[in-house]
C-alpha cells in the first residue's frame, strides 16, 4: 500500500495506531511545505538573476548583484544559503551556477558590439570598450 511504501515497509499492516499515522502525515506535510519553500526561494533567485543580469537601472543592477553575491558566497550562513538550498533539494550548486554564468557570458559577448547608424542608413558595429 502507499502507506507502507512511504514508511519504507518497516511497519506491519495493522500495527500503526491512527494517531501515529496522523503524526506521520503531519510531519510529511511540514517537510513537503519546507521543501516547497526552499524551492520557491531558489526559483525566485534564478528568475531574478536572469531577469536583471542586463539591468539598465540602478535598482535592477543592485538586485542582480545581490543574487549573484548570494550564489557565490563562500560561507554557508543560515538555512537559506544557496549551497544549503541546493543540497537540500538535490541540485548540484556548481552546475547551476555555471549554467547561469555561461548565460551571462553569452549575453555579454553579444553586447560587445554596439550598433551605430550612419546618415546614409549604413550600420556600423563598434566594439565596446
């Protein structure tokens, strides 16, 4: 049964009191809720990184830097540090960080050339300095 699978087959049918079963379900719901919260925090950070990585306004650049610093922090501080969240969710923190940094590099390499239009309609690509 699903109950036995969740309990790892350690409990014989009929040996679990209703109050014990309800406590297990309550704990499971709490753990599921904690995992959903952890995932939501990580998901929000990734979305913020991608949304603001080319921010033009001061506010957007600050949001990006905040997320980038959080992801690159050397020390785990608190339950919601980047490394702790990734570990708890079974996500390879280095791989996720590398994927985001790769996307940032690709985006910046496309921005190395700015386009200037001449009076006659010709377009000139000028390397950014």
